[in-house]
C-alpha cells in the first residue's frame, strides 16, 4: 500500500491502515469494518447486532437512576462503541473509570474509544494515558498492549511494534477473538515496512492452555465457535445473519433452560465478542454471574481473556 500525504493533519494512508487494524483486533465481526484506509473522513457504520434504540434508552435511563454505578456507565459505553459513537462511548467510559479506577479493562476500553473518536491524531495523548494506566494495573492487558505497540509503529519504531505484537501473540490463548487479527496485523505491518515475519509466525504456536482457560477455546462446548463464524462469512450477507443469529439464539435458549451452565456463559461471551457485540458480551457476563455467583471469579477471568469491557 502506497502512502499519501493527503490525509488530515498530514497523517499517512499507512497510518490510518494501522489504526483500522488496531480497531479490528478487539472489535472483530463478520461484515463489520470501521475506518478503512481512506482516512478519517470515512463514516463509521454501526455494528451488526448493536444495541437497538429501546435497549440503548434503557441503558441511558439506568445511568440516570444509578449515576454511581460503574457497571451502568460501562454498559452504556460498550453499547455506544458498538454503534460507532466513539465520542459518546469515551464519555461513558470516563464516568465508569472515575467510579472504578482500579479496572484495567475499563481503562483500556476508554483508551480504545479515545483512539477511535480522534479525527486527526492516530494515537492521542489522552488515549495513551488511558492505556498506560491499564498497563500499570495489569501488565498483561491485551488491548492496552496492542495499542501501545500501535503507538510505536505510528512513531516509526516498526520493529519494536512487531516485537511487542509477537510477545502479545505468545500470551494469547487459543480461540481468543483477536488471535487471527493479531497475526494479520503482524503480516500487514511486516509487508508495508519490508520486515520478514513469515518464519516467526510459522514458528509461533499458541501457548498451552491452563485448566481455567480451556473453556474459552474448547470446541466441545455447544455454541458457535470462531470456525463457525468464519464459515458464516463465506455465505451471502442475508444467510450470514440468519446462521449467526440462529447459533447465538440457540445458545441463549439453552442458557434460559439451564442458567447454571457456566461453560455456555463463557461461550456466549466469546460469541458476542467475535461478533463485535461487546455490550452484549458485558451483559452476558453480568447475567452469568447473577445466575452463578459462586463462579464469579472464573467468569470474570474468562471475560478478561476475551476482552469483555468491565471484566
């Protein structure tokens, strides 16, 4: 891809391409793309399956009735983000972190929203500050690690960025929603800057899963897997929607019948994150904990691995 100086503020086409890849890391969904390499003038479409108006109104009403609830603001921020309303999402996440400043996941979600809300600066200082706070709280936070590597790349340290992404890849559990996109980002940045990465990618194998992590990637748990989602992406758009919604609806129906199935709650969170529906993933975490209070630590650990806001 050739670079162009026609972007706002002198930003290069390559820089915006990296930002697009960064966004897709944790907001991957079939047919869902935001900020292509045409620059900041491209409109950001709403995510497939984003919160409908009545649900959004309910979330806003909750923040008014529970202004001191970090969870209420987090849920609203995630819903706004899923709609592509990044400025509004950042504002909601700011309220959430003010109420829950010790949550690395909230800080990194705020950083991502600030990045996506920025029309000129690909890595605004306020976003970097949020990512730095996330890392100070949790050095393994995948979203913060990814975007801080993006900062290196945009700043010209392409090899350093790729090294950081490889380190993140080594820590990425099998089946994590961002695994394929992380590999794709490494490939794309390597190609743009003529840095050889193919051999290292071929040698890089996902680390062995611990027993606590196994349900995230287990294919035996009923429900849509990433392979199912990828298969759906080969279908015409209308059939994609029917297939994916059918799988997720079936999973939710099973949970209504048996809300004590913790593995299925984990699968539902993973499915929602794979679809780019982070607000619904956060709601699944909340509902799963409500149904299984004794499994809260496990559910939160899995949600954290999946990048669920507020985990």
